[in-house]
C-alpha cells in the first residue's frame, strides 16, 4: 500500500500520518480522544490523561463512558475556519 495520502500544493508527497485540514474535516462531526492526540502530537495515553483532567486544548464531551471531541473545536483550536471558504463569484 502507498504510504502517501495526497500531494501538497508544491506536489511533494504528504505522508499519510500528517493531519491536513481536509483530513481533519473528513472525520465528520466528532472524533475520539486518541485521534485528537494524534492531531496534536500527543500519545494516546497522554491524550486520555489530559481529557480526564479537562486539560486538552479542546473541550471534551463525555458520552456515557466515552469521550468525544467536536471536529469544529479542533479546527478552531488550530485557528482554521470551520466553514469551507466560498469560491469567488465570476460576475
């Protein structure tokens, strides 16, 4: 299997482990703490420890015994607009 996910604007391959804005948006509405840890460069254990102490850089939702994080909150923490930019009009 190919180890690259897509190419960047300069056509250099991007490793599959790199979290791009598009890849984060593709997660959907919410994701788990382990994925948040990957995005922010944390180990799984560190991410869960921070989530339990409410110290992740994003708000954590507790749903039953599971933790969930809003993808919009991740994008906001990364200073990325949560909405896709609208293309300029041609008129």
